[in-house]
C-alpha cells in the first residue's frame, strides 16, 4: 500500500517533467560550438602515417619513431 511519503515524491516528479521539457538547451549548445575553433588540417596528426604496421593501433614504439622523424612545432629537426 502506498503511503503519503511514497506518493509525494512521485507527484513532485510528475509535476516537474513539463518544466524540464520546456527548458531549451539547444541554443546554449550552439553558442558553445562557435567558441571552440575547428583545427586546420596542418594542426591534426596524420594517424595513418603514425601507424606503421597498419593494425589501426598506435604503439608507443610507433609514436616514438614518428615523433623523432616529425618533431612538433616547438622542436627543431636534428
């Protein structure tokens, strides 16, 4: 048998659902995407070039070899 202490949370939840549905979050998500810039192709690593053996996994050895051949923008080659 449902007691009053069990019914009150159910009623409160039922009455609050329309308030959640009325709140629009789509506009806030669109604003957030404008703030984060899309990286250019030069800023993104070519993971196919990093994956030397073609197993679709980048091992630490493969990454180390790639970084020695292609240092980052702050390091000079050599």
